[in-house]
């Protein structure tokens, strides 16, 4: 079952770590992969312009 996505921030093609959003831990990048398509925490921080704490 292929479910690759393309990150809207970096353009990288990747497969989400969890097959279903409901399987991913709440508040994790793994849920965001299903909701927004962002591939990693680094891309999430870059996309939002934060995360430097």
C-alpha cells in the first residue's frame, strides 16, 4: 500500500510513518503528516517561521 505525499515546504516525497492519522500520537509531526502534508519538524518550523526555542 503506497501512500506517499509531497511536502508543501521542501517538495520531498515521503511516506507517513503511520498508515492512519488516528494511529499517530496526538500532537506529533506524524499526525501533521496526514493533516498538512509537512514531512518533518524542521519543515514544520520553517513553514511557520518558528521553533528556535
